[in-house]
C-alpha cells in the first residue's frame, strides 16, 4: 500500500463515496479533500459540505462547472452526433473526464499526492477516471477502493454506513443507484439487474411518462451556429441554460427515456435506464440542420466515424490523441452548419417540421419534379451507364465462362 498524505476524492455524497471517504481516513490515515463538481445534479448537492465534513473530510470543495461541462464537453460531443450502440447518448461517460481533470488541478493546487474515485471494479467509470488521471499527471497515486477493500456487496456497504452513522440515499427498498448531470440521469443495479423487469414509474425524475404528457403538442425552434445550439424560440442562451431549458421542455412531454442493455468496456453486459430529454431533442434537431448544410461526402465520412468516436468517449479516452484528432475533423465538418430547425414535441417523440439556413445546399430549382432549366434528365443516362460499367463487365465474364450467378 502506497504511503499517502493527502487525497482528493471525487465525492458525490452517495453510498459509495460516503463510505470511501471514511475508509480512506481509516485505511491510509491520510487527509481527504472531498471534491464535488456541480454539473447539474441539482438538489443532490444540498447539505453535501456538512455531510462530508462529518464523515471525516478535512476540506470540501464544491465548484459550479455547469457551463464548462456543456460548452467544452457536451457540445463538442454533440457536434459529432455521438451515440453508443445506437441508443446511449453518453451522459455519464462525458462527465467523468471533466471531474477527473478538475481533481488533478485541485490536487496540484492543494499539494495532494493522490486522487480517488468511487467507481467499482466492474464498471466503466474506473477506466474513465483513471485514464484521465494518467493523461494529465502520470505521477499521481491513484486509489481505487473497490479494487482494494473487502466489501463485496451493496448490503455490506449499507451495514458499514449504519455502523459509522453515515446517511446515504440508497435503501434496501430502492437499491438501484443513479447518476445525474445536466445531460441526463442514469439508473442501474438492484431491481434493474433483471432485464425482463420493467423499471418502476416512480423511479423517473426528469420526465413524465408519455401517457401523462400533454395532449397538445408544443412547437419549438432551435437555432444553430457552427453545429452548436445557440437559441430556443429566438432567445439566445448560454450552453448550460439552453440545455436546461431543453430538459424542461423534453421532460414535460415525456421525451428521452431509454432502457438498454449495453456492452461495458470491461467485457460484461449491463442494463441501464436513462433519461436524456434535452439531449434527445438536440440530436434530432442537429441532424435536421445538417441535412441541408453539409456536403454529402463530408457527411458520409463523418457518419462513418461516429461509432469509433463514441467508443472513445464511452471507454474513457477523451484526453487521448486519437479523440483530439477526430474532434478536429468533426468540428471542421460543422463550419457550414448554421440555421434553424422547427420541431414538434408530443407524447415522448420529437418530430422535425422544418429546417432553414442561409447556407443551405438544398436548392428547389435542382430538386423539383416540375419543369426546370437547370438539370437535363437525359444526362442521367451516361451517369448510370458509367456507374454500371463494372457490373456489366462482371456479368459478361460470367456468361462467357459459364460461371454461376
């Protein structure tokens, strides 16, 4: 066991990190600085400082990182239309590199020689935190309690919490864990580990059920500049305020719920339930404005890279050189993505009603089925014959040689 004098712990106040704080003090006999990043978890931050100090923290640092989170992490990811395995909008994945980055900065400022996190040895977050630590400070000591201590179940953690008088938000009646930020809230574990069991309705926080959503649709407009949303219904908003507004709108209409079984980086499958109301609206709108402003071949190349880019974020390689290279390409592809999208929000769905841009590549004079003076349909004959030349050659060879089709 490494000799540690001061640790910066990524502290949420939940079951795991509350116990980890006490465990670090007892096990390492070290000073623990509890760091909490406000990235939009709302009321979960209430009473956090008092709780951390009572549990043994020598200092508590709570910082508002909401604008940085959305501007420098969420928006770049959405410029790339990132989505993991076709469904997951990476709400937890994209938050970890920011938290870990700030942990390292605080460790340097406070003279700490170690950092710690509450991620389990089975999950993805341990990788995301630690790859960031290594990328930003290769000499820092990393303490991963879940890979060191003797606890093996949530029940044992609850027993430890009761023994030490540590209040925790998880109970045996509702044993699933949750993680919330401005982009989403996730739920996993406990009763959700049975992939056949439907999630209980009272679990959901950000969204109403589609059945209880308003019976009248709501029409909104989102304006984009260089692929980033900048205004809703003509009102310009900061990145964090814009995403918060979309969360309110999407939540009211039951938008953004997904229930998936995903493939974790460490090799196992895991069931997760997510609410991403604003992000779901944003992705639909972004793809709509791209459809009239992006060159076809640029769009196709970019889309072919989305799975790899998304895996890099899911796996924790935000600060890796390959992600930076891909980000440069994604951002360059967004230079022409300006304009406005009109959407209808209704009963859990997002419908595109219109899109417009003064940089639009869509020209009615070319696309019309009516008579026009800009396109001679006879030109398509030569185009098709050239496209089919290799197919004709292959077919002729089969006939000459008597080869099977």
